[in-house]
């Protein structure tokens, strides 16, 4: 099980009241919510291995160089991301608590959690579940391995299991073609403008007809006019520079160098004394005990 940890702790932060604090008034809503999410995932899905994938760089330079608008709307006055201060202070605590539990954490300099997930999913031989609220990771789904996305849009209690068939049912495209589809139609949440005038239906029709962005570009180069929905060929011609840049932005990297990790879900905390200390300091007794109980149930 690969956790898109930033996606989950943002959801936890906004899903649990900020009034949930430690004894000194420090907000701990994100860490408590995240631990409860992981506990439920472990209890319901019984994974043998769990990796908390991290953003070492939330807006990698190679993506900004390709498309300057990438996440530009999220840049704060200081040049960093607009993470609420009450969440920002909890991220180091999240890392400490996960380390004390012994849950593997992986990030890679210059890359996002998405790229860590893409690389680990590619390296695994067995079944992989990716837990995220980010649709970009739909591009990783495969039914033959299988690699599935447990999509959190409706909450952790109502996960949508997305394989290739589910992506096809929802978007009308082959399951692994989501990156090309997103490039065409755009994604405002990432500052991805898309091709002007190309919406979901036209993007799906183009992917279905030509198979990929590469197939579309070949048709444009050869002057092929067949198979293009009305008016779309001219729109695509005007957007060819964008298409070349955006593909690099949307495509998850699947071959970044990563350290060796022990991803096995530990049956007991790796640093029990430190976990007790953190639990007492940050008012985490309930969620810590729920996660301990979930892990024990899986181990037994």
C-alpha cells in the first residue's frame, strides 16, 4: 500500500476541526486524522507493506521549466506553497510519529510524492494499492499487475477502487491513458490550462481514436484530417507547443533513484518509548491506540 501522504494529511487537516489540540494549544488535527486514516486502511485492507510517500519538492523545477503555470496559483508571497501554518507545524510531527511506529517514509530530492509512488508501483511485482485524492495517479492503474487507486474523494470510509475498467467507465478512455487525457482537457487544480476548446468528451474521443498524445501528434504531422472531432484539429495545431511541455508535467516519473527501504508493516512499534513520548506530548492516545490495534489485528 502506497500512501500519497500529503494528499491524506491535507484531507485530515480540513476534515478534523482545528480546535483539536495538544495541551499547549498546538493543533494536532492533521496528525490525528492521518493516523485514523491509516488505521482504517490497515484494518479494512490488511496490507503486508505500507509506504508513506512524501513530497521532497511540491513543485519540482523540471515541471516549472516545462510549464511555468504549474501550481503557480499555490505559490505564497515567500515563494513557498500556501500550506496553512497550522498544518505546516504538524508535518514534522507526522514524520516523527510515523518513524516511531516504523512505517516506511520515502521522498526524493527534486520530486513529488507522485513520482515516488510511480517508481515504487513500477518496481513491485505483486498487487499494489495507491491511496490518494489525486486523479493524476489514475495513469498508473493496471489490471494485469494489478495496480489500483483507492480514491479518497468521497472520504476514507467510502473509497472508490479505481482500476483500468473503472477509469474507462468514468472517462471513456483506456485506463492507462489518463495522463494524455488530463493534458488535453487540463486541470485547474495544478495550473494546467489544457487545450482551449477541448473538454472531457472531445479529449476522450481523441484518445480513443488515436490512442495517445503521440498518436495525435503523428496525425497532425502527416496532415491526416480523418478522425478529428469537428474543429478540434485546428485547436490542437495551435496548442502543439503546450502539448509538448504539458506532457512532461502531467506524466508521473517512474524511474527515480530511491533508497532501499523496509516497507513491511511492523507488528510492534520500532521505537516504543519514543512513540509513548510523542503520544503523551501531542494528545494522540486515541488514534495511536487505534493504529496499534489495527496493526496487531493484521499481524495476528
